[in-house]
C-alpha cells in the first residue's frame, strides 16, 4: 500500500523535499562532522485537519501564494509561500495549526468554492476569509525500470505544482492494480514532489521524464471527501 509521506521512521532531505516543513525540525552538521541538514519526523506526525483564517493585504500588495488548480476546478493547492507577502506575515503570528504551508489546500475563498472563482476573489479583494484543509501527503513508489511511468500530468494549473490528468498505463497502472482504492493514483490528485523535486511544475515534470532511477517516488495530496 501507499504510506504517509513522512512516517516517524523516515529521514527526508529537507532541502530537496520541504513538504510540511513547518511541522518538523531540522537536524544537521554542527561542526562535529555529522551529516548535513535532514528533516526529522517527530513521534506524533501531524494529522489531517481543517482550519479557517481571515487575512488582509495592503492595497496593491501580494498574498505571496503560489497556487495550483486541477482539471476538476475545485480546490487550490498551495504550491509555494513567498517571502514578504500577506500570508507570510499571517504565519509569523499564527498558531502552528493555522499557518499556511506548502501542500495545504484552499477549499473556499469568501464563500466561493470553484477554483476560478477563488482565484478571482484573491485577485480582486484585499481581504479574504479562507477555508483550508491540511492533508497528510502520501508517498507512492512506482517501479519504472524499463517501462514508462504511465501518467499524464497537468502543467497548466500553476507554476509551483502538478496534478494528475489521468493514468495512461505503464508503471502507474501496474501500481494501481495492486493497491487498495484509497492508495491508488487518481485523476486530479495534486503532485507536490517527484523524486524529492518540489516547488516547480517544470522541474518536477523534467524529473519524471528524464530520471534513470529504477523507482519513481511521488508525493501526492488530494481534496477531502465531501
């Protein structure tokens, strides 16, 4: 089966895969020859939860969000939180459970639920009431030695992430055939990391297309069941 992206026994490269970085802490070289920065998972990994926030930006200011939509047009993935924006200022004073993080999902903006309408609200309004969902990302490992990944990915939803358009065949179809329904790769899943590469739709797609590794590791998140 698939597994939570960051299990308590895992040690993940914190530079190449910063998923849920706010919920974990860094350990690394203190000058004593120990290994470089790694992300250390606590004994009690975070659980999926909803949270709400009201946020404002200055006139002409930026929210500081890199957003990604999928073909279903419901929900927006937070693909990046930029420095200097309204969201970063919110995070500086918010409780950890309501800090906006990479891989969080926006479900509503000022009561609007369609992705296009939420983007329009964020573009036109200086205040926003957000309904958020923090999923637990799931890691899927595909055996791709000698075969294509078999995924059609959508690169048009935003510069900071990808979504699954459909499963074509190849390793992804083979994986799904042996995985329980809840662990299968689905159309409209958001892809937040490919072999540790994250934050750029182009770089993630390049990694998927060019990797020579025998396995392909994807970190996925999806909308909650309504």
